C-alpha cells in the first residue's frame, strides 16, 4: 500500500522541510510513500472563500482515482491515539487499499465535494496548527504508526 500526503503549496521553513525530509527517509523503510505538493491557487487570497475551496478541491480530487482511499486531516475529524492510528493504518492495508491519500487542506479546510469523496476525516488535535506544522506532525505520526505495527521501540507507553 502506498501512503500519499497531498498539501497545497510548499513550505519555506527550513525546520519543517528538514524534519519532513527526515521522516520521509525513515518511512521509505516501511514501503511506498509520496508527497504531493499542489500549487497554490493563483490570487487565492483575493478570491471568495467558497471559490477558493472549490478550486483547491478540484486540485485535490484531480490527483486521485476512484480506487484511492481519501483521508482528510481536519479539525472536526475523529481523534486517535497513536496506537489507534496504527490500527487504522493496518485496517486500511487489510482491506486491500492500494493507495491511502491523506489531504492537508488550505486555510479554510475542504470543499463539500472533497468532504463527500473522503472515506475518513481525522483530527490531530483539538488545537489549531499552522498548515506547514501539520505536515511535520502528521508525517511523524505516520512513521510512529509504522514502528508500532512492527513492534519497534520508537513509541513508548
């Protein structure tokens, strides 16, 4: 199963770029992993919220096939402990999911078309984080899930 993370725009923060690169390198040991950086919407800051959401949604959905399982990273989603998230990853693998696509939305989240296509919506925390930081937090949690599933010593309970 391939794990793919889709996000709008690139980050300029060196510590985020370096941290994500480190966890990406570690994740490759466990199987296929791909980042997908979607371009920022041109003049997005001047667009009405609904139009921006629609355009970002089209970018996200154009990247996926009907066979892909889409998981939104969304403040209103289900919260997992790290071991619960590892079980979620394992269940996805057990259902013959070929590609598990995690979407990190823009400033306003996701359009209704993206929400209706998603199989799951998960939240990292009830707190709000900058989108760049979500990338780092989430890739670390994905790595942690892999180590939990393999019984490795990274995660401590």
